[in-house]
C-alpha cells in the first residue's frame, strides 16, 4: 500500500458548468476518485513533462558540445599528421 504525503496546500479555480461537466466526465473515463485527484495527476504530468524537456535540452546541448570537440580533435589530428602514436593503444597515458 502506498504511503501518501500529507497534503496541506490548496489551489482553487472556477469552472463554467460545461467545463465542470467535462471534468466530471473525464474523471469517470480515467477512473479518478475525484476531481481533485484528476487535477493533481494532470499537474503532476505537466511537471514531469517540463522536467523531461529540460533534461532533453541539456542532453542536446551536451551532444552539440561533444560534436564540436570531436571536430576539433579531428582537425588537430590532421594538423599533426601521421605519427607513431596514430592507431597505437595507450596505457596509463603512455604509448
């Protein structure tokens, strides 16, 4: 059985009769125990979605930086030219 956190904060907003009827219908379709549970779940989904969007943005930024570093390494390797270290395996920083 899940342990529920005590809920001490309240958010209130007004709906038209049509909006409320739609929300009640959605509660029944989704199997929510109450309008409050439905609203809480919807807000939670938005929070998770926003968090995932931040993560994906950070991941894309890091990928861009990695691609830039890869390009710089390739340019440096071409500038240095072929040498004994090319293709050699490194062990503890030594050839």
